[in-house]
């Protein structure tokens, strides 16, 4: 009798484990797809917002060569940050709008932000910090997408 109960209990445990792993894999795949969709929506929204902000920067001149970025890091909230340095080579004070793109190791766009650096004195440099709109993980790289001066 004890042997029969052992067989029945083992069968029940194995069946439950199989049901959980099957449902768990399906559930995990569904959650991953949902997270990827939300991530794509967030990137699309950030890209649109960056475009609007750059377009509002009237009479901007391409100033990408005036901008340098530091090494990206992660702040206490899990968001990527990077130091933005603007060097004004003109003879008068200027303001800058800098689009910073955050990418993963494969080059996929994770997020984009626009940092405004106002009142950079003639022949001077000024720093700002770009911070991602959301938490980013993994090996995050930063690049200057566009930079405008006026």
C-alpha cells in the first residue's frame, strides 16, 4: 500500500510540475513580448519628443562637432546618465540643444533625450547631464544624435 501511495504522489507532483513549467514558459514569453512592446512605445515617444524639442530651437545651426560626451553611468533610479560638454567656439554667447541617444551593445536605440545648454559664453565650455527617460540595463552606450546652436 505504501508503494502505491508513493507512485501516486510522485505522479501527481510530476504532473503539477509539468503543468507549471508549460504555463510558466508561456506566461514568461507573453510578459517578455509585452515588455518589448512597451519598450518600443517608450522609444517612439521619446524620439518624437526629442524631434519636437529640436524643431522648436529656431534658426539652429549644426553644432555636433562642438559637443562631447562622457562615459555613461547609471544613477540611483536605474536611469542612464552621461555628461554633455559643449564648447562654444564663436565670439558671442550661444545656447545649444543636444540630442543624446542611448543604445545597447548591439546598437539598438533604447532611449533618446534632448538637453538644452543655455548661455555658453564665447570661447568657453559648459557641462550638462543627459538622463534617460526610463530605467535602462545592460551595457548602455551614448552618442550625440544631433546638436543645434543658436
